[in-house]
């Protein structure tokens, strides 16, 4: 038995096994939930046009609403997860995100749908911003990068789910009238609920998953952290918890967590100020720029991808004489000039699902390839290659 060891050493004794694999899969689906919740609007807006009569401005606003909620709340959730716990923040936001999504499926007008999707976006960032810290704190420095890459692979697999969800739901003709709300409940409303369900399941799983042992140490709950590590050791090794070779873990000093009794704005400021010190300013700005480019190039385009592809596929007469931009501009002009036959999309062309699936498979290819080389070339090299690929292609 070892007496007092540091946290990294205690994690090594807990080992890497079944618990870690489950946690990686779980984390990948929490990340997938953020994609399903935000990118699903690309399928929802075209198919709801005839029912909701969106203007082109409203469609633009609704496309960005989920991301707006993430932007205005992600920092708040990050600080809150440092002061109240990773698990609590993720559990609350995943479950409430599901509730807001379900209610939004019954929306009767733009403002109701906007408000509920904004609240959903606020909740999305709670899980999306916290899961990386939660996952990383269960792994040593030797396995952390591979664990995050493994979750990214699951995230890529999760991307593939959306075209199949859309194919299964939109290709069935059904509807029913809800007299109390005076709405016809159609497939696009059900699609909202289906896309938010994985997040709800992950929220329920957090009732059985443990809190981050590193967070527990940082707030002085050393014995609880040791209990968590014993459970992980038991699951991974199959040995009794009592045989865990660590009896005590050295405490982790974290002034940010100890200041949680102070004014919350002061806590936020104390945790923010170091990011803009001379030693970290360049790194902070670089990471922010990288995040901006990734989301702008990826999610920004994908939101419109199903509608653009569907517009091209359903207008075969234009294929040999028009550009994609011309076809889509014509389609939008017909919709917003009152041509109801163009506004009502009951289902997408089969080729739209196929091309969407191809895009998702290409996305999955990246994390799979990177997982084989990350230990050899390092994270910095992979990030540089990623941005070079975006620049040239």
C-alpha cells in the first residue's frame, strides 16, 4: 500500500479499462448531442416553411439561434462547473435542454420557437463546454489525448445518425391535429424530439456516473475522490475496492474553487484575469481564433447544406445550365414570393440524405486517422494539418 500520492499517480493505479471506454463513449454522445441540437435546424427550417411561414430573415435568425445561446452562456457554464461541479452542470443542462426542445416542437409562431431554441442553445453549451474537462480529469497525461480523440471518433459516428434520423422520419407521410394549440403535428416537430433524445439519455446516465475526482480534490473532498478512484479501479481490474493500493491523495490547491463563497462576478473575474496575462494572452487569442474558424467553416456551412443540396437535386432541369447559387436563389425567391408549391417540402430527395451521409463520413475519417498518429506527431502538428486542409480545400 502507498500512503499519500499525487492525483496523477492515483489515476495510474486506477488503470485504464472498461470504465474509461464507457466514459469515452458517453462523452462522445454528449458532444454528439450538441451537433444534433444545432445542425438539425438545417432539416427543420425547410420542412416547416409551409406550416410556420418563415420570412427569410426569420430563417436566418433561427439558423443562428442555437449558436447564440451557446455563445452567451458557455463562459458562465465553464465558471459554474468549476465552482459547483462538472457532473451537476452537465446533468441539469442536458435534461433542461431536452425539455426546452420538446416544448419547442409545439411552437406556434416565430417568437415562441426563437425563445425556446435560444434557451436550448444556452443548455447545449453546459454539456458541450464541460465534457472535455470532465473526460480529461479521469485520465492521466499519457492517456488523456487518446481519450479525447476516442470521444471525437464517437462524435463522428454520432454525426452519421442525423441523416438516418431524417430519412426515417421525413419519408413517412403522417400528421395529426392538436386542437388546444391549433397546430398540425408533423414530422419536423417529431424530428426535434428525436434529435434531443440522446442528450436526455446522457443526462440520466449522469445520475450513476461519478463526479470528477480531480474536482472533488480541488474543493477539499479528498475522501470522496478516493472513493471514486476505488470504484474505477474495481471496474477496470475486477479486483475488490479494498485492494486499491492508494490510501491517501495529496490535496490539490485551487483558489478559484475556494472562492466560490464570494460574489459570483468576482469569481468569474478571478478566473478570467489570468487568461489575459502576458504569458497566456497569445494562447488565449489563438485558441479563440481556432474555435471561430472551426465552427464557421464547419457548422456555418452545414446548417444550409441539406436545403441547398435538396434544391439542386429536385431541379434537374437546371443541372446543365445553372450554378448551384442560381438554383438556390431561384428556389428562395419562389418561396418568399408566395409560390406555395416551392415552400412546402414534405420530404427530402433521397440523394440529399446520401450526400449528407458522405459529408458525415468524411468528418469521421479525420478523428479515426488522427487517433493512430496523435502519440507520434503530437496535438500541435495535427492542429496545423487541420487548418492547412481547411485553407486549401
